[in-house]
C-alpha cells in the first residue's frame, strides 16, 4: 500500500510521493507531509552493518512507496557516487570528546549536496511515472548553499530548467562565485537587491500565481522546487542522522538503544526537522538542539512559543542561516498541533498578514524534543578559535554556531560523548571569516590565496569545488529588485 501525502493546511489535498515531489508546494500554499511516519523495522545492529547507500534505500523505500526498488536504487547509486570525496559519504569525525557529522564532502561542499544529489533523479523519474510531458522548471531561493547544490544537481538534466534567486550582498564570495560560474544551458542565476526572506517570499508568490501557471501550462512548462519545502529534499536528509547513530554503534561509542543528542545549526529548519522525523521513526534520540545565529527567530520561538519575524534582519558571517521566515517550521507546527490542518493554516495566515503567530499551550508541550540556543557573531568566532587552538580542527562559520551554542548552554548539562554536532559546510567556503576567527593577520584578498593559507593551517586538501571556480568564467550576471522576480522568470521562459 502506498504511503500518501497531504497538505499541512488541508488533508483533502492528497497525493502520492512522486506527485508531492513533482509539485514541490501544495496548491493551497501548504507543505506536503506523510499521512503517517514509517517506523524503523530492522534492529539497529543490522542497520549498523549497512553502508550509506544501503541505509538510504532502507529509509527512502519506506517513504517513497510508489517508486520501485530498481528506481530508488538507481537514484541512490547516481546520487552517492564519486562526486563525494569520501566513501563514507557523511563521515563522523571524533574531535576531542565531540563528534562532528561532516556533511560537506559532496560536489558543492555543503550539506545541501546530501539531498540535492538525489532530488533531480527522483524528480525526473516522478515526471515519467506521472506521464508529465511538460518541461519542469525548478524555481529556488537560496541563502547561499541550496542554490549551487541545486544548480549542480540539475545542470543539463534533460526536461528541466533551473532558476535560482539569491541575495546579491548576502552570501559569501565563494558561494556567489560558485553560482554565477555554473555551467549548463538550462541553468539561470539571478541576484536580488534584498535579503533571503525577500527571495523566498518572491518565489512563493510566483508558485501561487495562477495567471503565470496558466501561461506556463500553455507554453509547456510546470514549476517544481528544489528548496527544503519539497518533501524530496527533506526525506533524504533523514538518512544521515540514522547513519550517525549507527556509526557510533559500530564504533562501540554507544550501546544499542542508548539515546544521543544532535545539535544543528538552523535557518530554514529543514535539516533539524529531518532529525525530528528520524526520532519519530524510532531512532533513539534524546534532544534536538536548534542552534541559531543573531537572527534568532527560532530561538525566541522555542523559548516563548511566539514566532515573530518583525525584527531587524542581521547579516552575519554564517549567511546560510540569515533567515527570518523558516519555511519548514510549518511541518513541525502541523505535527505539534496534533496534525490539525485548520490550526496550521490559521497560524500560517497570521504570519503572512501580521508577521507573527503564537502557538497554543498544548502545542508547546509537544516541543519537548527540542532545546535551543543562539551564538552571536563574536561567540561564533570564539568557537572557531577555541576548537582550532584545542584540537587543530577547523570549523566553518555555521558549524561554529552550533559549537558556540553547545559551549554557551549545554556543555555542563549534556554528556559530550553523547552529542553529535552537525557540520553543514566546509571552512573553505568561508575562508576569510574562518582565518580571521583563528587569529591570522594579513589575510590575502584573493579567494584562492585564502584557500591556500587555510590549507596550510588546517592540513586538509583544498576541495575540488574551490579549485574549479578560480578560473571559471562568469556566466550569470542578472540582478533585479524583489518585485521584478516574476518578470525575470517570464523573460527566461519567453512567456511574456
């Protein structure tokens, strides 16, 4: 029997997994959620004997039930191949007493590769499965990492185009160069004069524009998304949490059934939500610790039960977390409301109209799985400096938020041997900020010279992704105001 999906705002909108992946966003603006959370039905010891690809099949086959075994295994084999620079795919590195789950060994050196390596294959198979003849237009907003990972995943994939919007002055130099040098005749990158929330809001408006959808349909196009709002992004992320647990078990760091904690640097909430799903599946997890930067809208939500985006937007050294509207939080809101679509819709409407909402006392009691903390820019720099001085291990500016939060709130309350810090990006992606935090003086202005200096300090190889962009041709130079995003899409698709 197929596991079906419905909107967080209306259980009457009901689709298969492949249809949910194709649509990205539900027609009513809600996000697709599974009608039930499947359970892990094999002993943890058996799971610990599986490699990453085998574990991925074990998880995906439970959620994507309208895909055949051959289809899923083909997607997995194409996704988790030699584009990752380590056979482990997501190595768990012990540094002192801490464990870091390194999710940056893919083609674009950020955790988004873990899901965006497989999404194009799931999506194109979904198109064939549902007899879709239209060309699929992937429309995505990025705070820095999703954009490049999605562009790389969909570049020259037959039957697709991908359009990425990013905040022109809100990403690192390496992040921007990775995007604007992207090859592929079907790839389009547009900087907006605004922040990530402006880009994300603009993309959602385009998705929900009925007039534009009609124009696109006549021209033979249909939208889908590579953002974390797409369930095809979320489900593959569950795999690495289970993998981290089984790796600890394999090393005899924990006993089977022993609970561990995950601390996740969090912006759009998809990454930590995948950990929540893993726990709901039966993975022995105690606390999920949500680590925020100075844009601490999620920290305040977990402390007060009030989500309020009406605040100053702060540009930090961890730009992928510079977010005030965490889209994936809607799925958690749905779950903690007791799967109440009416309440979820009401709260999401309040966010649109007033920029804030407050959850009920009952919903707050269902947040017991979560703890939260935040680290300022200075505390983030201190975390990089401290970990490097004590261990020689170099953190990027996002993982350092999690390390800073752990130090600030939890070091004395949680056994460090039982906590995994989720490491979401390579320090080479933010070399200048990392070198400054370590305490290096006279940092060169050139990006690649910074990378060479970081290579010398960290004793880790310069990633291929960084080397490739040094001489890469700039191919994308579109820039627009947030209000002109729809016009840019129409121009690219020639449907004005």
